[in-house]
C-alpha cells in the first residue's frame, strides 16, 4: 500500500492530510502557522504529526505535495522543496503555489483556463496544459489580505486604546495578542504598532473579521479598504494577462477571504461585479484536499479520485 501527504501552508493555519493509494483519507492535522523561524523544520514537524496520527512513519510515505506561498512559478524548484527532499530522504516531493492547491480542491480536477486569487494577494492563471502563470509582485503590502488586515487592525486597535482614534472592539484584543497585560508594553513591543516584524499580525485578522461581524465601524472600514485594493490588483492582473474578453472561471481561496461569513470575499465580488466575463466559483473543499490531490496527480493515480462525501465530512473538509 502506498501513502500520500498533502500540506497547505496558510497565513493563519497549516493543514496536513494523509491518504492511501485508493483515495481513503487516514488523518488530518491542523495547527496555527504563527511565527516561523525555520519553515523546513516547521513543515516536517506538521507532517510528522499527521503521519503519526495515521499510525504510519515518514518512511512509509510514497509522496508529498506541499502548497506554499513562496513558489514563484509552476516549473521552478525552490530551496524549501530541495531541503525537504534531503531531510525526508524522499525525491517524491512536489512544491506548488498555495493557489494551485486551492483550485485543485475546488473542482477535483486539474485547472485549465482558470483564474485564481489567494489570501496573500497572489494571482494565478492556469493555462490549458495546467501550468500556472503567477502574478503576485505588483500588489502593495498594505493590501495583502492576511498580513495587512491583521497589521492594520492591530495598529488601529492600539491607537484607539491610547485615545488617538475612535473606539473600536479591536482594542479589547491588543494586549492579549501582544502577550502582555499593559497597553504601554504592547506599544513598546511593537513600536506603537509600526514594526511589521514584531508579531505574526496575520493571526490578528480573525479578530478584525469578528469585530466586523459585530458591526464595528473601524473593522468594516478596514475590510472594505483591503478588499478594494485586492480587487484593483485582480483587475490589473486580468488586463496584464489579456483576459478581458474571454469567459473566465474564477475562484478565491484562502481562510481570510472565507472567514466570518465571507466578508472580505463579498467586498471583492462587489468591486468586480462590472467584469461580466468573470464566473465566480465557490470552493467546496479546504485547500489541503487539493494539496493531497496534487500528490496523487504527480506520483500516483492521475485524474479524479473516488473520495467519498463521508470521508470529506469525517475530516471536516467541506467549506
């Protein structure tokens, strides 16, 4: 029996799924992404825990598919992929864009003629042969949804707590997030919310979404602003790829876009409503399912696997 592992590295969580050669799902491991000093160590640790839950060992795994934000093109290897092959003593490792995994999970098919955008503001167009053209460098950091929503939300919450801006529910989460009991210590730790590297701000994003659900004005303004910036980036990408005049299946993938009743996704959809050739498709499965499918595609059973709805429900893989 051959066993496969799929991993999706997201801005707020890392997700690992293990399955056998027949498409039977064996285990799923979830953990916060948090602040990571060494991504290779972190990924291997997550994989080991998922494999152990399946009562297997790393040596039992035939192939791995890793969907991560730092893959810049569909063909190129990167140091992380090379390091994983060395550390796991396994050449059957494929690293692809996290957007790729998100789309693969969406349809249980290899993408073709499809546009997709992810939490980190990466934009990918999948050509007819399933290869991806990635556009991600033109978007400004302040509009990259995962990190920007958390960073800007934390800053506004901190400023509000100091009395510089209008009251917001975000202030209630600032000290806890900064792991301190006093607002002065949170200011010192983060240089008054200006140091982008002081904390894993993307993990503050759920606080912003939750506050918006409670009709917090500041949180709603942030979501509208960042959603508008992402929509502008997507619109520019469509023009750059020359896709303005063709039918374009389009999927948004990423936990921040889907969080709290799809608040950020709704802003993006409204901003792009005038592009009539965009056909928005809702993801039905978590991206980690797509990552596992990529492992099967590359090193096992190609095409569509007979994974049952019962399996998907058991492992909470439905959106």
